[in-house]
């Protein structure tokens, strides 16, 4: 398997660039999901040691670019409790990762994502966000998933998008949430020596495409009603979870 995008054939390179744009569109629309698209798509072409640090940096860049647009809509009260729970859950998730096989981790990840979609479909549309206790529990679940699977989004996405009246605040809050947790991931990648010169050059190539996709996703969000956003997020979660499970099943 190629080490970075610079080692790919032309057709594979075009596919990789398309995946980056698609992930950017998803990220710009919902404030989440870019990492899921990028990881699921790019690991077919590139090794995880190249993909994961690249995705962490792209997520940070995308969040930082979106932050000025959403700053006034961020629901800071819920974020405080969400981060508190995440700090509790992450060490537990990291411990679980060392105890489980790679395939089992991916199966559990796919089930967790699909479970979030099913839960969103089953839970009635809320009129308000949950209180401190439920938000902290959501943070613990996010921390478990982020520490164990490098993907802490589904519980937070479920919490914020279960209330269509708070879709804009939820999207804005997710931008801040991912900015913080992915900044830690990027720092860890740098400390581990994964941000090599070829990987940094790969990030430089991907970044403008990510930003282009995110801008297109933002325009799509602006033209979508709150209820439609909730429905599309539900389908997106289901699709991404199924994609992870299919990837495990493939030889």
C-alpha cells in the first residue's frame, strides 16, 4: 500500500482527491462527519499511519475555518459538561483499545454509529437540549469512542441533532467540540513522529480541497430546514456505520 498520496497512481490519486472534497462537503453541512468519510475512504488507498494524522489536521483546519461563522451560535453551557464527560471517558476508551482486536474495534464502531442513527430515529424531536447530567453522560460515551476508536462524534451528534429547534446551535457546538479533541489528536500524531514531510505535503494538497467542500456544504446547510437537517444527519450516520461494517467484511 502506498505510503502517501504522492505514491498513488493517477486514477487512485483522483479518487483520493474526490474523497477529500466529499468529506469536506459533509463537514461543512453538519459540522461533523468529515473524519468518518476521510478515514473510511482513504484507508483503502493509504495506510492508517498516513491517513489518521492527515485527518486530524484537516479536521482542525476545517473547524478553525468554520469557527468565526458559528461562534455566536455555540451552546457553551452544554459544551462544558460534554468536555467534562469526554475527559472521563477517553482514558477508559484507550484502555479498551489495548484489550480488543482491530476487527472487533471496527465492528463495535460501525454498530455504535448505526445505533446512534437508530436512536435518533426512535427519539422524538426534542424541544430543548438535555441537562448537565445527561450531557455529561454523552461526553463520557464520546470519550470512550474517541479514546478507543478515534471517533467520538456519534453520541454528541445524537444529542445536538435530536432537537431540531437547536440544529444551528448544535452544529456550531460540534465545530468547537471537534476542534478541541482533534487538536489533541494532531498533537499526539506530531509527538509520535507521524507528521513526516511527505504527510505534511499531503495535508497541504488536501487542505484547499477540504475547504472547497466545506464551503459547498455550508451553502447546502443554509438552504435546508432544521427538520431536513435532522433527517439527513440520521441517514448520514446510518450510511457511515454501514460503510465501516462493509469494510470489515471485505477481504
